[in-house]
C-alpha cells in the first residue's frame, strides 16, 4: 500500500478500519483538554469502559451475598477464573486446559521454574537474551543461587553483534547447540521490551527442546500484541502480564501456559496450594493433593476476583474483535507510523533511528541521536504519551485496539514541531 503523510490519507485509513469502532470502548486521558495520543499500551493499556461494570458486579455481589457469592453470585467466585481460559487460549494459541490466570508475572515465572528448572550436576545452565527485562534477570539469577549455582557461570546471555541493535536467530540457535547437554532451560522474552523485537519462538523452542532443555517464554510484551502458537510451537511453559496490551488494569493478574504434556502429572515438582487441587474434593479438606487436570493445578490461593473482573471484561473485547484482526491492524498501523517517522526525518533532517527490526509487533523503539529528554518532555506536554528509556530511546507502541491512523499523522506533526523548535 502506498502511504501518504497527510491528514486526509490517515482519515481515509481510519474510515476503512474494521476495528476503528473499538476506540470508543476505551477511556482516554486528556492533556490540554484533548484526548492524548497513547503510545504506552506496552506498559499499561487504556481502561476499557466496560471494566467498571464487571468490577461493580463483583462489589454488588459481595455486598448482597457476602460469603454466599462464592457459589451463588451471578458469576460464582469459586470458578470465576475458569471463564478466562478459553478466550486467553485463543490469544496465545493454546488449548483452554493449557492456560490459567493467577498471581503476577514474576511470581508465576518463579513458580513455573519450580517445575521446569531442575538442574542436575551436568545439566544446569540457563540461556536468556542479554539485557533481558531486569525482573527476569533478578529472577533467573536468584533461582540459580537458590540451587547453589553461580550465575556468572550458569547464566548464558545471548549477545547482539557489535554495532547491531537486534538479536539474530542463528546466534541464539548456535549458542543453544554449543551449551548442548549442559543446557537445562531457555527462558527469554518473546518480544524484547527495549527494542520491540519478536524472537523466532518456534525455531528457538525447537532448538532448545532438541538438546533436551525446557523452553519457556516471558510473553509480557507479546500477549495480545503478536500472533502466538504456543501449543503448536511445542513450548513447555510461558507466562505474561495482562496490564499491557491486554488492558486489564495496573498490576493485574498474570496468565500462564503449561504444555498439556505436563498436565495430570502427580510426580511433577510443583509448589502446591488448595486452589490447585481438584474442585470436586477441595472442600473435603483432606490432606492429599490431587492436581486439577488443567494448568489450574499451578494455582496456590483462591484468586482475587476483583482483579479477574476487569481482565474478563477485556477478554470479552478480544473475543469480539478477534486476535487475527488485531494482528492485521497492528501490522498496518505500525508500518504507517514507521512511514510517518521516515517522512518527518526527511523534512527536518532528523537525527533519529528506528532500532526495532522488521520482526516486530506494534512497538517501534526510536533512538534519538543528539536529541535528549527535552524532546520527550515536549511530546508529553503536547499530548503524546510515550516512554523514555535510558540512555536515549523513546518507545512508541500504537496498540491497534484504540490507536488511530490519524493519531500517527498527528504525532508526526507534533514530533516535527518538537524538533524544529530547537532550530
Ligand atoms: C518483559 C517483562 N517481564 C517481567 C515484567 C514484570 O512484571 P510483574 O511486575 O507483573 O512481575 C515486566 C513488567 O513490565 C516485563 O515487561
């Protein structure tokens, strides 16, 4: 498609956008009395207007039913979480029984490592990408230390090549084969938070499993953003947060994926709690743990219904819009943003560079050569909500659910005036 950097063209794109109607489903913050251009859906997604009703319903049930709400609420609380598995499974390419919602992301990765990181004398190393999201680095290093291992030796980080801003799949696979029989686990971010790169999860999973390692993915920046086929890619396990592209609310619950080959296994090491034991016998309060036959077996506690409610509201929107349509628009709107950035660069001989490779979701990370935080501040003051990453990167993530092509055009004009203002 031949893009044009004009308001008329952007509006024409919006007019033919099947998902355009969803914009009005979200609350937009305002700056200078105008709705913002929101680029931080990769950090905290906007609030769907229907979330409030879902939360209110739980509050009302609690007020009118109190403890009876566990079994007699309109959506009873004891199995409330089960309503999320089916729509989530579609989003991450899984079977419903392979998916569950509980806790938060770092907590879940730790819990999943109880099952999937079991170092032995010979097989004890973990592979991840260099500069992984800090929480993942802390998690991996603390797990290694917990097992009496030295992260300096046991954590193998895949490096980018000198002068390049992205990782090469060949380098990841080569390192996996090199570590070979010593490799216990590959655990990486499916979409890198800093440069927005989508890793070739299928190839990397295959490579890791071929040398006998477990392969897991942190999908914080992938879930609800890019097409995932966790089951078909034969991934062992994965987890994601829901407050980014899934718009479920700040700090909200995390989703997990556990490949069905690990379900119904009594002897699989796992930390256990009463919400992971079979529903049918749970309230008999007997001492034996009988794992639920789904990924729910990893549950420890009864989940926070007030946090599941807005997640369920958001998943209803995903059901309506469909992940395929969202991915299609994500490709278009990100390509249009890239085009606008290139056009603006020509007009102002701009000193910025997109460091996100072509394997990407909706995030473009832009390196500002010679432009400091003042440009970022200018954008924020003028209604563009984006984020700044040290030393000089802004991340732009036009979430397809609520961003418009007109937003991309308007952003280009604000960026241009921000650069020109300095002369
Ligand atoms: C890639 C990645 N991993 C892990 C986390 C940590 O998430 P949580 O605070 O829910 O544990 C984040 C949070 O932004 C993230 O982006």
